[in-house]
C-alpha cells in the first residue's frame, strides 16, 4: 500500500488490533500485511480493492476499536477486510511456519486410494443418507431440478 494515500497508519493500527500477535505468532503488521503482503493479496484478489478503498475511508482517523465498529456497519466492506486480513496473514511464510501449516506443499492423490476408499464403503453412509442441501430462497426453479 502506498504511504502517499495517508491511510497506511490507520490500516496498520487496525490490522494489529485484529491480529495483535502473541503466543509465538507475529502481529499482522510485523509480517507486512500493511505493505508488501497486502499488495500480494490484492494481486490474487483484485476484486477486493474497491472495498479496501472504502474501508480506508471509513477508518480514517479512528482508533482501532472504533474502526472495527465503523466497518461492521458496512457488512460487505467488513467481510472483504476480514478476507484480506485473515487470508493475507496466512500467506505469510513466517506465520505458516509458526503454525506448522504447509499450504503450498503438493499433496498428490493416488486414484487407487480413492477407489479403495469407495470400495471399502467409506462413502456408504453419505450415499444412503441421500442428498442434503439448502438452496437460497432466490434460487431459480431450474436449480431445484438439478437435485431431483
């Protein structure tokens, strides 16, 4: 995030309020979620940029706790900020190492193992139970036919 926009310190205070660090984990700003890591998140999810810009306007000059209250009044913006902060934090190598989480490690699946699990009856209970789902109230009628 460019410091020229004047929002860097407000953002930094907010993210450190949301993820203050402790118990061997760094604070959000300590891993660069106000800088390079934020840029990385926005490269992956450029659709979140408008909500971030709106969030920065909303929190301008507010103490971190007040900023959270202001953001919660705008559910879409608050949701986007939550994705940016939580997702970005977990994109940090320092954080994933501290958690023992290797999200980028390839985990190949052997198709024989999948077939064996099905043959062993692992999914029998799910099949016997039948479909369980809940469509949203505004789902088109054709969506119901797909599950019959």
